[in-house]
């Protein structure tokens, strides 16, 4: 029994010493689990799709749908920017726009691949003949966590020219569900 105990103690010492020598690193020939992708590793402007969906009977109201088209999970703060563009694709900076805590304050959003977050967008519509009205033919979205701009597709235009006469716009916060996001 004593020899067995001494052998066991010696083996434990040898194994412990070997672990100290390799510094806790995996020994060659062994396998370890790969790290799971974290945060915004693959979340670029090219990996995100933004659609503006007009609401029937409500010409000033749009549902914004932001979809993660990447293979990684993306994390967002819940806020975003939306900038109207003229026919030349240039930003229309004269249109006042407000970020509104609607339906609530911004909260972190985690989007798995092929998942979508939603927000309400409301336009202040004007008359094209008015000098304080600017005609938007497109929109770009920006997110604090993503470099670059994302071209927002206005749904239902079937390739026709978009002409939205704006005097202002409001954007709500990103939410995991479309319920309650419209103004």
C-alpha cells in the first residue's frame, strides 16, 4: 500500500511540474475549443441591411427594419442616425431630424445572424413648392458601432424614383420587436 501511495504522489508531482513548465498552455497535439465570435467582429456596414417600410394609410410613418446579414452576432446600442439624400446621393443637412426615445430609452440590442431590429420613423411632410421643403430620394443610416453608412432601401418603390417632400424627421430607438415602435 505504501508503494502505491508513494507512486501516486510522485506521479502527481511530475504532472504538476510539467504543467508549471508549459505555463498552463495546451500541450502540443491536444485540442481546445475555438473561441466563439464576440461582439461586432464581423459587423460592418456591408453586413447590415436597412429597409424603410411605408405604412398603409399613413404617408408620414415608416417602419425601419435593420437586419444582420453577417455570420456573426452583432451588438448595437439601440440608437441610429438617418439622413435624407437628394437625387445626386448627397446628404440633405437642412432637414431637421430628432432622435426620440420612442417607444422608450435606447437599450442594447443583440442581433444574431438573419435577425432584425425595428424602429419607427416619422416624416414631417411638406409641399415641394415650399422653399423650406427638401425632396429626399434616398436615405442613409448610421450606427455608432459601425464604420460607414448603410444605404436604406425604401420598400415598395419597385425601382421607381423616391420623392419624399420633407421639412423634418424623427427616429425612434431600435427595438427587438416591431410592436409599438410607430409614432
